[in-house]
C-alpha cells in the first residue's frame, strides 16, 4: 500500500466562522461545507475543519485506489462516501488512513495530482 498525504483536520468551535477566517486569511477555496464540517484547499494543502464531537484533529493519508483487504475490513464509511480508519501514534495523535472509492463525493475526492476537484 503506497500512502500519500491527503489532509490535515483541525477542530474548530464554529464551522461557518472558521471557514470565513480561512477564506479571508489564507485565500482558501471551499470544496464542501455543512453545519458539522468543511473541506478546504489553501496553498496546495487540503484542510478539514471539524467539530471535536464529530472527529478528532488528525493527519490523513490516502491509501490509494486499491486498498488491501485488511484495511477495508477495519475501515468505516463516511457520509461523503470515503472509507477510513483511525489509529493513534505512540503519543496519542490521531492518524487517519483514507480511501476514496469512485462512488465518494467528487467534492472531496482527490485527483492524485495534489488538486481538490472543483
């Protein structure tokens, strides 16, 4: 399984206010937004804004277009169609391994060239 960096997730208190801050301060482009999370791109970096009650702050790595069976057995499907599993490093930091099947939302699915589809 060849990993590539996918996104960083930052816990925020207010999704709309934080989206505006990232747009105004970093020139972020919104790929997806609802009341509980948003997915942005700024300076070539994909950023998920999440509520602590929904997701831990984390680093995410894309497992590629053909994840192994062990990953799929341990993973769970998200509302956007992506499939992932979380683990923690020895210091308790959350790491997400994520897979984007063809059926996942095009708004969040990477094109593997480092761009967020628009």
